[in-house]
RNA sequence: GGCGGGGUAGCCAAGUGGCUAAGGCGGAGCUCUGCAAAAGCUUUAUUCACCGGUUCGAAUCCGGUCCUCGCCUCCA
C-alpha cells in the first residue's frame, strides 16, 4: 500500500510521491527547537512525530534527507542573553540548552537529523534572500531601518498568500488580537524580515546592506531549507500553531524570491507536502505553568519515567488529533511496554541462535498498512498488541519452533525500526551476587518446603528492588 | 467576529455508510503456582453528546442544538 497522508496545502489526504520518484530521495524539513529553555512534552510530541514520519519513510524504502534547524536567535534568547550575568557570547548562552535538548532527544530515541543548521550560521543566506525580495520589490524598508515583506506586492506579482490557512484580511481584528506593532509597517499582515537594531538588543546585531540588526523569525527557515534542500522540496512538518503565520510566511518569502519584478513569472513551489501536528492537552487542559500541568521531558525522567515510556505514550494517538497527556497514561504505558518486553524475552529465549525462516508474518503487513493510511499509529499499535497476544498463546501451547520465534523477532525488529520502543542499549544489568545468593537461598527453602522462609526472602528481594517470577523453567529475577 | 478541529466504555484512543464498534490502561473471572507475581488467557459499549432528517441500512451523510479545543499574537 502506498503512503498517503493529509496535506495541509490541499486539505485532503494525498498519496505521497517524492519529487524524484526514481531515486526515492525525500527532502524533509522541520522547524526545530528555540534554545532558550528546556523543551517540554508538547515540543517533543512534534519531534517524536517527525521522527516517526522519517523512520516510516525509511521503512518504506525512501532515502530521507532530514533537516531540523536550531533557532538560536530570537526575542526571548536576546532578552535572556542580555539579562544573564556573564555575557560571554550568544553561542555560550544557547549551548547548554542545545545540549540539553539533544540529551532529551536521544533519551526519546529520536534519530539525529541529517543536518542540524543553526540560524546564526546562516545570516548571509538570509541576507541574500532578503536582497532578492528587495530586488523584486516585495520587501520594503521602514524609517527605522527594518525590512518588511509586503503581502500586497507579493500578490500583485503573482504570489499566493493564504495557502495553508484561509485568511480574510478584513476580518482580522486589529488591536484586539494583533498588537499594534512598534514598527511602522504598511499593512497589518506584513511581517518583518530584518529587525533594525534597537538599544535593548545590546551587543547582539549583525551588519546588513540595510543597517545593523537581526533576522526576523520566519526568514531563517526559508534560508536554511533552501540552502540545504533546494528551492523546492518534498515535506515540511511542524506543530499546528506554526501553520499561520510562520509557515505561511515561509512560503511567501521562498516563493516570492522566485518571482520576477516585472511580474508574469510563476513561483517555484516551496514545499509539496505540509504536515501539521496537533497539540497536546495535559490532564485535560492546555499545558501552562500556572495550572501546574507543565512538564518538560526532564521532569518526567526525574519522576522515574523512561524515554521509551514517554515515547510510547506520545506516539499512541493520531497526529491530527489533540492528545490528552496524563501521568496515569504514562503508568499505563509502562504496563503495556512491560507486557511487550515479556513477550520478546520469551521469544528470544525460545529462538536461541536459530535463523529466521525469511518469510514475513502478518504483523509487518498490517503495521505497514496502518501507518501508510495517514500514519494511523493507533491501528499500528493495535496490530502489535494483537500479535503479542497471539504470540503468547502460541508460546504457551508450545507451538513455536526456534526458527518460528526467530522469524517473529525479525518481524518485530522491522516494526520497531519505526516505533523505536525497544529498550535502549542493554538495559539488562548484572544481577549482584547478593541477590543471586538470596535467590538460591529461597530455592533451597522451597525445596525444603519451608515456605515461610521462602516468602520472607521474596519480600526481602522485593524491598531490594527485585521481583521473582517462578516460571516452568525455574525462577526468574526482574528489576522493579 | 473570521477560520479550523473534537465530543465513542471508569480513563486513553481507533473506526467515518453494511461482517461480532480496534487496541492500551483500569476492573472482573480464570490458569500456572506451595502461595504469589508488575506471568498468561478470557471478559468488560445492544451502543457512539442531544434532537430531527436521508437511506433497505448511520457512530459514520444532511439540518439544528449543546458542550469543548485550537489558530487569527510569541508558541510544538
């Protein structure tokens, strides 16, 4: 089954075809973190979905050029930097947040993007793009020195504004929802490409043909994506809130630069498919610090939850539906994954060193079908858990040969190349001799039918963090 | 005010015209066990916010009502 998903551009589900079908190469861009604070679980819902999309494209045999930018200059960063006691360099200020972001990123088992450009490394490319827009007469300078994008002139030259969101300019309530801007732009919806230097910026500014200043927010993504992926690429993803104005403005800047000032040129389409991810609710409410339902990923790690548990939960629902994140749900994730682990453990035990037969089970097919249908992860998980139940049954009935088990494990590996919830590294820690001694003592007590003593030892082990399961093959220790 | 999502079991969540309304958590029952288990199996919505309508047939389509969330401002 071909991959199909909802394209915000057409507002309908489309079959995905890369621009170069023969090469199977896919260019993918996602707006990355703004490094001024630790990323919260809402941010990571998006990054997790991006990772899932990338992994599934690879599962489908595509070769993905995955670009994720780092926004390391914006209002919040500038304010934070100027308020910080040691103003060494902007990079020194953002580096710890960037580092923390990737620690979280790795914990959640996200694959590193192919390229991770930083905004401040692409100022020349941004200036070049702004220059092109100035040349086309689409951008203009205000008396304070800032450069704005003129939506009116962009449209006059043949550009399309409002590709992602239907905009009715007459209905935008000026002053009520849109703050009257400190800059003197010609039109309400015009947006800034270059912000002229102001005293509060301190020492943070870059030179430009139009005076000292710093880039507007939207221009970085246009400049970086164009530089790395080209004027036109396949998929752009991000949170739903970014559709307007950020993504819309990216389109305007990028396509505007491909117009010609005399008019009559057709714009080169910026992106062929847009994917937007819905937001998260936490305990039924919008996440906010004042409500006390605001979690960074590290908060959850500190509460003892693992990356794979967070990953499972955040990836358990459909990407276009808002998802209600709860701690109760996270506990549920733990139980569900433990059941999966149990099944895999038994399969590994059974498979030993046997070779898989090489034929694919129904699991991979139904998983593929589920995700191919607009990334229906819920259906994907359902397929997986159906498989777990069936597998458990077959194990219990001793119907599986080692080769069968190896085959099932191979199918699982295929599915997990997308889900990525397999325990990272080898989490199987060494069992301390103290614990194995206790286990042996308990076995001796059981053999002597001294059950009071054996149960006491079991309780002691539990208090030390180990639980015993008596299986037909003997006792098994599990870490709590 | 404009635009766009939702309302499915105790909770989370698929399904968008027709087999028994997925799956996960929780609960219940059972099995293995000396007893247990964070082990396994089974079970758990005559019903899909409400009211009308279309249809042989609707959770799914149409009209209305109520509730809820998001975007239009920095925002995943």
